[in-house]
C-alpha cells in the first residue's frame, strides 16, 4: 500500500462532498463516488490536541486538523467497497468518549504492487466529528478597593480532561466585557490545564477593564471542548 498525491495525476479519482452526521454515538459518512471506483479506504484518526499542538511548536508552525504532521501521523485504515456503502447507506462508525475524530476517505486504485491511495490536497475528502465534548468551566472574580485605580482579576478554570494551554486565551477590554476573541487585547496562558480546578496567577488591570475567556480557534477546539462561564 502506498499514497499518491492527486495533483501528480490529473486523471486520478477524487472523493467529493464528504459529509458527517453524528447521532446517538454513531457517525455516518457519505460522499460522492467517482465513476468506475469500486473501493475506498476510510481513515479514522483520534485527534490528541495536546500532542498535535506540541508537534506544531516543534516544527515552528501551527498544525491544522487537516495535516498529517510530517507525513507520520496516520490513523486506522479500513477498506470499504461501493457495495457495502450502498447496503449501509454510507459508512457508519461508532464513537465513544471525548474528543475529536478526523475521517479521511481515500479513493483506491489497484496496481500490480498493491493498492494506491489518492491523497487530496483540497481536503474535500476529509471531515472532523466530535465524539463528545468535555466541559471547561471558568469563573472570573474582581477585587479592588476604594480610591484604587487598578483591580485584581482572579481566574479559575475547571476542566474535565487535560486541556492544552494553546486552546484558551483571555481577552481584556476597556469599558465592558469582551464579546469575542477579537473584541479587545488577547493574552495567552503559559501552562496547560489539568483535570479539576486550575487557579490562574492574579492579573492586574485598570479599574474599567474587563476580562473573558475564549477559544483561540473556535472550530478546532470547539469540536472537542465546551467552554462554560460560571
């Protein structure tokens, strides 16, 4: 078995319009089959956001869900035929636990030396589903005294599972609570969050400043976590 980039052969078959539907712990994949294609390989990759982000740091770049880091990260591959697809009205996979799962459907061509899987750069054959979102709860308290121009902000983050520091940021805004990540000045966190209660170091801000937590990347981290304000 080997991979071939679709761009290397314009005539190579491509998977189109992959959709994912999650219902009661099952994820159903459906896509458009190229003519004459009789089988595909479906890849299931459980995304470990802690490890994924660390690899991104080591390589000096942000690792997207769609990347196979350095070509080395690969999930479990399963051969699936057009006949099986018709019989099951798609490809059905059982999902359990927390986190995000990336599915990639590769068109498969049979050669003398074995199957060749077509890797598409357009990612039209790829999708991400949530196996269940872990809760991240946060509480923000302000402490200040009369006649003081500044106040202390106390941030508590309570997580169900380990959360990488890259997943969250806090935003400071003058005169009101920030509405989104871009509605103020963004600050990163310096350490990962462990399961349970995490007390952040106190932050000093001006008396009319307010703070709120957000995902650094909503689509990416929102697939695995649910951010809740207490």
